[in-house]
């Protein structure tokens, strides 16, 4: 991964999540060279952070790691991780991407991923990759199945004690590493920048993130993951095994009081998936999903929803209006039971907010791409070419262009690779024609 | 090869065994370390290692290092189902510079840790890994079969998915033949009007796509045509296409758009039915859907003329295309329209009756909520006097701009009523005093489960999607069909547009309900796979095909007789030791690798590469080894 | 000492086709259903590969029961299923001739989502092989 | 059986802003209302949607329990402005009482 010099590619893909990886693979398999620019220290995006995926309940890692490895090993794909896109411009028929690589304080060429630095670092840091439930070190490999396996030092927590430098067998630690800027040039660009979740703090009525045992769905993914923080599902405040678990749907979607009026498309299914996994992990637990409409629209999704009902998961049609802390670490919900007695309260040992999806990236100041009223990238021809953008030679796929589940994202990524491939083929043909004329 | 020689060979190989924890998926139930220790002692096993995730980069690196350092020359990975990662590990081996076919997979997750627990799980896992190691010891490096691929693709179906895939492939420079059953291009999209939520006109979209296809130098279109026979294999399919005489004579010299039928290519069509053959490298199946036909009496359909389906409403509205205070349908002034969702979708066993062939559409048809809201908004905009009611179970406006459409409908005055599936609305004749011909009785959960009555001049049923009947193609091309009767992809995330038969791809609503944009995505995804396949001009196939040991073969011909794929095996004359003899010979690209020949050879002279009889025998021996040992002690 | 669930000499061999029955067995795993541990599944392209003697050898080596899980009429290899059925008929005849209980060899069709059918088959065979009865391999002459 | 009367929404327009139809019946307003432990105010909004004027008149006294604290309007996910609708219904009921 030598990025000290400018490099030429057929395509540059911005974002190394599942959409970016799939487009990169589909382009490379057609014979094109591809650069993938990822802002995190590992590729894999949100998907690699999940436990299992609906509706097949395959383990997310088992589907993502092969694609991550395939991209990392592909002769025609180069990964640029821990890199921010500074600008993306089209000039003279070429795309120029100005990229800045953030300092890992570890020499990527020397690090062999042995984790000696991590084992010996004395500073414990809350591990965001584990939902903040378990500690990592101030220098660490981002997570177990990260690609590349290169340690990253967290300068905010590092005490500069020098132990990592001492134990590193390859002298890879570099406390003085600086950000490095470089330019990638390509003929086409693909924007696959994905999504972030809305935050726990968005709605005052939901406690602004300060209610114990009210967690978000990505945190629950970690609790459910086989390699999660506790290796089992425990509630964070006191380590108790929860008996009553609630899911609060539309806790960041379809709610103008939170500034998100659209449907985030995946929350119904991920809540049902987590509920099913929970009822497997905690067979005696009561699990209730508070919802407005169950949107099980994809292939096999409705059956998945029916299975969840058959397994005894409760579905209550109500939007939870307010959440407050209850006794003994409980979470108390207020809602209107439509078919029952009107206003009700319910206590659960823990509750999960099904947060919504917002774009992870804003093109403003970086490139002249337009966004819609929902702030996702604008797709000027959403019917016949959902992957086109307002910029020539720039395509998009996945959650960058609206919330999307993994199945739809992978298919769309294939289409983006097709569109980019067609564009490249046309360029090749026209330059061949020019040669003939000249 | 004699048995003794094989044993010798088995022990001459150095098997590496790699056991995966799968982050606890396996190691929570199987003592992975105990398995490793046991395997280490197995003769022929050079090393046994474990890793948290064998499929991860560091896991794969373990194998690569051992291969590069010459520690091992055969590999067994014990992890999840081979369908997930067999290819992953073969590729890892290839990258390490070794032959990928020295690999054997042991499935200790789906078939051990997820189904067994305790010591017995560990015991079984160890035995399965021993069996895999025994087979691995007998594996030989194999060379993939390289088949030249015809640089040509065939698309079956001329709807949005087919047109889009054909154009994509042709734009990549690949010649395409498109075969459409009906006289027109455009499929179901041609039966729509304005498309939600963008409001684009369906005829314009169809025209744009069909024009691009019809004017493309690399695309040949056959309408009124069907694929009636298939033969061959990836890269080298042979299709027989039959083109009928067009039902209506059409001699136009230019393609023309026929509303609600689609784009009719320029005539004239053949005066007699004709059949012709196509040689093609890849096939995209894009055979689309049909709209659910409500049963007699379902919500009054067939009983009352004013109960119609949503596609019928869309057509009638488009054909009249009038504005005015009230919507008019068939000359009747419509004061009130009630639209019922989920007709022919989300059916529930025990609540909804199965059809004559026992079918029930349990799936959601994905597009009908938005299509219904779109029609409702259109009515409210152009005919503000007409009241609209929607009776739904869940509003599924999941897509971009769709929730906004839902809100717009509400603000435009559409009244929503929500029913439970076991309390379905009833469409009945209204009392003369009601002033309306029909009314709908519904227990409305939004109104505290009160019984309400909706007055209606017109009832519209939002009918779902059903896959078109393609049983002939399914039969011919061995396409798998899911319980929902849509074509079933290999894996929704790993191989979402592939059929199990190599070189056949699936696109659009023959796979699942999709809207137009999603269909174009599916078409593009299928096209990109076909393009990658045909880009090189040749295809590499797995070498798991029959192989004849010419020294043992006596030319009995039993294998040729047993062979299931004509042409794959033949007796040919050859020179052996200066004599002309007749011996069996395999055509690898045609061999299915089924092994029908193996069982019948009196000389044991034919085997399937990578899965020989002796390899299976070695696995059985490993499975019963503990018994043999116990018997010996007895 | 508790009796190990996997008593010696009661192993069941399953020959499962890679396009139907083998993924079917995986699907049972994905559902986390459980079945006896003495069931050993071998992945085969098509069971038509195995000659008569393979089955008899397995019994001789100590396998107590064999279930051939094919794709049935859905078999991707045209004609393979019928060839297989005819072959197994000959194996049954040989088993009878040797005084073996022919219930110890079963031919069945299992699809990729036939979880219940799969469990039925292996449980039934397990019940059979747990009882030492006339015709058990090795006791033919008893 | 109640027959739906869609014209009522029109009638209400002279008393209130026309936002009742925007409500998608999530129940947030009812659950958040600090004063009344029933389906209120959603019940009133729903009656407006289906045109059940007599139901509103029957339960008219409930309207005066509302102190216009504004919580329902603040938290309404569809910005249907429940507080304003209740105010409008008070005007409607007063008008009805005046006329009868």
C-alpha cells in the first residue's frame, strides 16, 4: 500500500463498506483497476460490525470477511484505509481525488499485526467497536477481523509511556507520524459512503442518552455477536441477565420532532432479527417490539416476521412517546395501546432504540454533488439509473443514496459497477476512435 | 493405482489442519483445542492449528505461510458450511502459489456445533476432521478446465429487467439476443401510468429503454418468441428459439408504442412460425411477474362490477385522463373510492384460502402500498370531489420519497383505516338509504376497534405480484424455485443474481417483487456478472470431472452406457503399447461429474477427480476408526 | 459413569447431495435444531457414484445405517435418480441374501429447506440402530 | 356501525387549521398528555378524520380538560398540531352549543 506518490486507476471508490467492496470487486472482475478510499482503519463498513443478518441469519462476519479479503487480495484493487477525501473534481475528463491519510502512529509497512503493542499498552480505553461496553487499549488493532490488520494509536488517550515502542518487534511505532496527502486519479468515481445512525440524544422524551439500560441497536448487535463484549447478553448497568426486553421502533425515523421524516427502511427487520437472536440466547425472556407499521417488504422478510410472531415475540402497535428510568435499572415506556386501554406504561429490564439512518458523508465543499431534502445523495434518474449522479462519470450505490438493507445494497453496488464499466468502455472506444482519426 | 500404493501416497502427503473458533460459534460447543491435539497425532497430518476466524485475513495467512514454507501440501479447514467458505480457502491457497484443489472442507459448525452439544460434539467434530484429513491425503492437484466462451449473451424477457440488462451488456460491447414472448417490449411497466414517487410517465420510460435496445447495433430482438430448448453449458449454451407468427399483422417500418401493451418493434414479422438456434455464452432470465387475479368473491370481486383491481383502475384513469371534480369510471361518477391493500399478498395459512393448486402468497409484494398511495393522491389532486379511503394492514412506504407520499395522501384527505388480517373488511351491497351502491364493513384498529362502514362507488383491490409461469424454463434449465414460487438465487448476499447452473443469471421480478429502480439495479447486477464472465473470452470450470485410467480400462463400454450426458463419454480407438485398442474417453466440458460411470466400471478404471471412490472409502474408514480400535481391544 | 450418547457401533452414514440434502442439513444447523451425534454426513455430487459394494463394505466396516439423501426427482443429473434407485434395489437384494435388516439402508429425497423431513429420517434411523436386533451387521448368522 | 362522513373535515376548517388528516395515529399525543389518561387527544383527532361529529360532541367536556401545555404539538412526529385541533374543536363545540 504505497501511497506516497500519485497513482492512476480506472476507478476510485469512496467508501469501503459492503457497497464499495462489492462495486470494487465487480469492476476489478471486469478487468479494471480500482482504488478504494476508506475513512476508517479497516474496510468492512457497518456490516462487519453486525452479529447476524436478516433474513437468512447468516453471521455477518461470514459474508463480509470473504468480500473484504477478496478485495484486499485482488490484483487490481488497492485499498487506502484511514483516509479522508478532501476533494473530488473532474478535470480534463479525469477524476482527481485529493486524499489525506490520517496518522496511525504506526508504520503500515512494518506492522505485522502481532498485537504486542496492544497487549502491553497500560491505557484502557472504552472500545467503540464493542458498543463502549468493554475496554480496548490506547493502541490496538481496530477489531478482530479488521482488514488490514494494522494497529492504530489513539493520540487522545496515549500517555506516550513508550512501552509499545519498546515491545514492537518491527519498530513500527512512530509517535511523530504526520497526516499524508496524496492524489488519486481515475476515469470514474463511485461514491459508496454509507450511513451513520441517528443518535440517542435526538429526542428529549427518550432521555437524551442518559437512561441506564436504554441502548441503541448497534450496541445490541455487539451484545449479540459471538465475539461481543460479554460473550452473552447482559444489561450494561449491572450485568443482570435481562428478562424483559423492549424494542422502540421509529426512534430516529418517521418523526419530524427528531428532524427525520423518512423511513429508514431497515429498522423493522433488524429489530425482528435481534429479537429472534435474543429469544434464542435467552429463551425465557419476554421480548416486545413497539412499532407503527412493520415494513417487512423484501424477499423472505414477511415470512421472517411471521416466524418471529410464531416464536412468541410480542408486537405492540404503538409509538413509544416517552422513556424514563424505572426502579432497579428498569426502563419505563409510555405509549398509547391502540387496541387496549389507552395510555399505558410498561417496564422492561432493558430497551433498545431502533435508531434511524442518516448519511455518513456530506459532499459540500468536497465535490459538486447534490443532496436531496433527506440529505442523502441525489439520484436524478432513480428509476432507470438509480446509480447515476448529477456529475458525469460519478456513480453511487448503497446507503449513500438513501437507506438500504444489505441485499439491496449489494445488488445496487453491482449495478453501479455495471454503469461505471459501461462508462469506461465508452471512453476506451472513443479514445480508440480518436487514435484512428489521428 | 493399487490400494497399497494409495496408502503410501496418502502418507507421503503433509496435511495441514486448520480449525476455526468462528468467534465462539464453534468453540462454545466444541473443544477446539482438544480437536487440534487429536488431529496433531493423526498420521499424515503435519500441523494442526486453530484461529478465532479462519476466514479472516490472519486466518488465511496461517495457511498461506505453512504452504509457502513447505510445512504442508494438503489443506483441511474445519469451519462453517462449505457453501460459505470453500471458495475463500481455495483462493487463499491459490494466492499462496499452491494448487487450490489440494483442499478439503470439514463442516463443524452447521453440522456439529449448531446441532450438538457437550463432549459428543467435540468427539464428532474430531472424527469429521479426521475423515476430511484422510480424504485430503489422497487429493491430487487438479487443473481447471478452460472452456472458450461465446462472446454473446441471451436475455429472456423484454420487460424493464430484460431491456435494461440487454442494453447494459451491449453497451459493454457484448452482442445480445433478446427473446420476448409477447409482441411488445416493456413488460408490466407498459401497463402503468405515472410511477411513484417521482411521477415519471411509464410510457416514456418504456420508450426510452426500448428505443435504446431496438436501435443498439449489438442487440437483436425477437418478439413473439420463446426459448424452447436449451443445451450446452457455461460459455457455450445452445438455445432453440421459436418465433410465432404475430397475432396481429403489423407491418410498420418503425417501432411504435402501443399504450398498455408496450413498444412494438418494426415489422414485418415472419409469415410462418420459425425455429432457429443460438450459440450464447451467458443467459439472463428476466421473465417478470403478473398481477394477482383476485378470486371470485374475494372482497366482492366478480360479484360486483364496481370492484376492480389497481392495475385496472390505473388503466382506466390513464385512458380517460380527465380532470374534474369527480372521477368517472365507465361513465359512472365516483364519489367515494375504497382501496383495500394486501390482496393476494401477505396471505396467512388458516385465514386466507389456498388456491386450487394449494398455493398461498405469504410474501409482501413490496410495491403495492406505494402504488396505491400514488393512485389515491392522483385521484385527490385531479378529482378533489372524490373521496378516497385506504384499508391497510401496515403501510410499507419504505423507499426514498415514499413516506412523503404517504403523508401527502393523508394531507390530501385520504382517510386510512387499519384492519387485522383475521378481521378482513367485508364488501357488501349498501342499503338503498345509504345512497351508495356498496359499503365496506371494517373493524378499524385506529378507531379503537370500532366497526365502521365505508361508503363506496368503487372498490379497488391492491393486487400483489406473482411470478410469471416459467415452468418450461425451470424444467429445461434446471432453475431452482423458492417456496414463494419466485426463482431462487444461490445466496441473497453472496451470489444474489446467480442461478446454480453456471452462466445463468436472474434479474428483476422473476426473482422477487421489485419496483422499477430496484429492477434496474437487479438487471445491472446480473449484467455485470455476465459481462465479467464473457470479458475474458474463456471460462474456467471446476475440474471435478470423470477421468479414465487408460492402463486399467479394458474398453467394456459400461461407463458409456451409464453416462447421463450424451457426448461426455465415448469409446475411441487409441494406440497403447503399439496396439490399436478401444478405450473410454471423457469430454471434460460436457462431463457433469455425477459419477454414474464410476459405479459401473468393472475395472475401477474411471473416477471423478477430487471425489474418488477411494477418497470416500478413506473417509468411511476414518469415521469407523474408533470402532475398529475398540474391537481390537476387545 | 453415564452411557455416552454415542454408543460404539451405531454410526449412521448419510450420503447427502451437494445441491439439495447437504444444504438441507446445513439449514437444520442454521435453525439450531438438534439430532443424534452418531449421524455423519458426507457431501456427494450424486450418490449414483457409489457401486453396490460400497454400501456392503460400509456395513462390513461397522456402519450401522446408511441414509442416501438425494434430490429425488429434482436431481440436477437427468436419469441419475432412477439409476440410483435401481442400484439400491440390487443392494437390498444382496443385504437380504446376507440376512441383513434392509431397513438399515434408506433412500430418500431431502431438499434444501426440508428440516423436518431431515430430522425425521435421522431420528427414525437412529431408533432402529439403537436396538440390537436380528440383522445387525456382524450378527447375520446369529 | 358508524358510517364514515368525510365532509366533516371541511366543516371543521372554519374553526381550526386543517391538520387532523396529517395524523397517522401513532398515539404519541395521547401517551404524552399529562392530564388525561385515555386515548385523548388522539381520539378526538381520529373522530375528525372519520367524521364522527356526534362522538366529539358526546365527549365534549374532555376537551376542556386540555390546558394547552403544548407537549403533544411539540412531540407530534407528523407535525399534525394536536393542540391546535383541540382548540378548534372547542370552538366547534361552542358554536354547536350556541346554535342549539
